[in-house]
């Protein structure tokens, strides 16, 4: 560099500025010779790339201009901004079912990647959701995510989606734990609630700079679960376990110092609720279909009811010892196949000299007299009348197999979906349902996490006794992306416990008309002393008549109504427009002319 090409300015005795002007001389020489010049096309590409990567404002989300065909909702954008600016990339995304936690995680990941802060990413999800995550990240965000298949992919691919079971299994475990990840994302993170499990210990050992935990149910059984989740995310955020217990918990479930706890949680957890009016969902139409069992089916139900109550009295009123027997009544209402499997297994486990063994065999003999399934016939007629894609939910594997065979005999194309299937088979079943099959018959375990917005008809072949599980079923189809009204059909057998359960859910607590945000809070309040299912067991076992059962259901209905009224009064006392997401949404709707 020649002295004529530099200029120095002395600011003070410690600081000097040097200006390099050598580029100007080179430019002058090129102008004199009329070249050589770089390719104009290459220059424009470089210029566009520089403009594209330029951060005009640190507060703005840079990823929005890269999205094609995706318009995030106001609450999703607000969540991404909050994680970026306030939570420093470590957060629990605890939105209620159907509000788009996956979209929020995709926005956050894309934003960090564009800013050059994240390259190596690991995403751990249930096996059934691996390909769903890969598709969404690729199609909606342009993120080159891959599903883990070969060992080399852990190291060679930047964004890997895998199941927890695969990642923690040898030889994958050592590879994962020896890598350093810029971001770790875990879906269905409530499965990390117990710090003694291998899942918790494995995730705790993964080296990560940023971390997102996704769960719609951050607290399921006790407050310790919430503490464990936050400790995975930010160790020490809530102090030590003893300190947390003393400061914030009474018993297992009930929090204390709620304002202080809420403040601590707000630093690491975002929970958007449907009650905040964040999204306009399509309508639900609920139809209860009562049906009468055949004389043979009713005789079996009555005989099993007498058997279960007899065993309850023999146990001295110990519910815990006979919970499996209560299931028999529910199985009879589902299918003879379901109760047959349970009775045979019970028969095998009962000592040969026990008088109970003969009682069980007499019940098995009654099954032989049953030739038809009233429920299956009703469901089949419904499917024909609907004439569109329908998902049938059952609680029992044996009932699922029966329904699949029955529908096949009726020339109706149906596919199965259950928890025991591997990832590849689940994806295959989903593709078949989306394309060729009219019906999907799913068990409770199989339905977890799946998105079925292309379907808008649900048949609850058997109803769970927990309202939240019913809501989670409906949430598979009634969620973001659903453009049609959702039709829900509840089958219930008259003269059985099912009749009372449907009446409780529909008439007494109106769960089908409630939004999930109210439902989960109210249930949590009701169940602080005893779970709803346990209350129902007691009513069923101790009632001497249908009138006793009705009175018990009425009591539960009144308790629910009181809890709901208390909750709504609390909501009314809250300042209007509280919550950043709610404010953002109202502003967006006002701009669009939708009003408040």
C-alpha cells in the first residue's frame, strides 16, 4: 500500500484513524481501461443477497419475508417476538390444542437461522409425528429438515427430526450426546415431567444453546411436573426443589403465592388460550345417538354389573383393587370382542380353586349367545349417511379390530391407526386415509398428536370418562386449518353407564359447547381433592338403582357449574385487554375492520 493511498487522523494520543483509499486508485485504472468488470448478473445476485440479509430493525422478525404461502396469526408472531427478545431462545410453548405451537416453533427456528445464531438443530417428537414435522418445516418455512434414518445423518445434517426413543437408543445416544446443538426442540414435552425417567435424564444431558419445549398440558398430575420441565429448560429458574415446594406449593396440586409464581412462569412459559379470542374456529355440531342393546347384549351387561358390584362389596369398598373390573362394564358397551379378551385374561390369572373362576366362565358363556353388535350397525349406517371422510374413535384394540373387519364386510374402505404402529406404518395409514379410505378407526393412543383437518366428521364409538380426553379427540380435526364445521356423533347405549356419561358431558357440564380453555381450568379445580373418573367409579359401584346414579351425576354437574361460575367471575375481574397476544390480536382485527 503506497503512502498516497492512506490517510491518518489522530484523535488523541491513544487513538488514530486510518483511511484506506487504495480501492479508489484501482477503480480509476479500470475506468481508464474500460474494464475488466465483473458479471452484472453475479453483482445483482450478490446485491440482492446483501439486501435480503440486512437487518433493518433488530425488533422486526426477519423471517416473515422468506415465508411462502404461510401467514402467521398475530398471537403466533407475538410468541416468536417474545421468545426472541425476552426469553433469549429458551421457552415452554404451552398453547392450548389447535392454536399452532408447531408454527410458533417454526417461526422461532427460522428467525434464529436467518440471524446466523442457529445452524445445528435437533427436533425430538413422537414417532408418529416425525414426517409431519419434516413436511411442515420444509413446505411452510423452507427449512431443510430431514427425518433421521441413518447413523451418519446426526452429524452431517443440520436440522434433524427424530423420535425420542430412537435418539436415546444405542448407538445413536452417544453420537447425540457428543454433539453440540444450537437449538433443541421437543414436542409433547410433558413426557419429561418425571426426572427419574430415561427421557428426562437423556434430554438433560444434551448440549444445547437454545431450547423450546412444546406441550398443551404443562401440569397434569402435580406441581412437581412443572418444576421438572422448567428445570430442563432453565436450571435454577425456580430455585431448588425444596425451595420451590416451600414457596409455591400446597400439597401436590394446589399452588400458593400465585402472583409470584405467575411472574416466574411468565419468564419461561407462553400459554395462549382459545378463550382470548385469538382465532375464529368453525362451529361444532354435536349429535347424541342413543341406541338399545339387543336382549343378549343387555343380559351380558347386567350380569357383568352384578359381578363387578359383588367383587366391590367383597373388597370392602376398596376401589383401587377392582379398577380393572369396572373396565369390564365399559367394554361390554363397546363390543363383545373387547370384554371377551379381558374376561379370558382374567380367567387365566384366577387361581383354579377360586369360586370367582366359575363366575368368570359363566360370563364368557353368555358372550357366545351374542350374534350382532348394535353399536357397529349404527356406526356403519352413520358412515353411509355421512358419505365423507370419518374418524371413529374407540378405547379398545379388540373393538378396533372388530370394526375394521365389519366395515370391510360392508364394502367400506377403512384403515387402522393405533399407538403400537411404527412410524412408517402410521404415515402410510394417514396417506391412505387422506387419499383412498373413507374411514379411519383410531384408538386413544393412536390419535395423539395427529392433525386431520381434511376430515370434519367424528364418531365417538365409546366415550372416555375424562372430558379432556374427549376434547383432545375433537382437537384432532377442530383446529387451525379446518375450513368446515365439525360434526361429532356420540353413540351411547341406553340402560347402561354410557347413557349417564353422555348426559353428564352434554347436559350437565355442556363440555361440547365449551372452549378448551375453560374446560381444563375448571376440571383442575374440581379434581384437587379427587379425580372425576374416581368420582364416577364410586357412583357406579355404590348406586343401588338408576335413580342413585342420576343423583350422583347431578351432584357432579352442580359442582362443575359452581367451578365454572367462579372461574368466569375471576375472568370478568381481570383488566380488559390484558395479555400481549390478546392485545396484538385485537389490534389486527381492528385494522381489518372486524371490531373488538
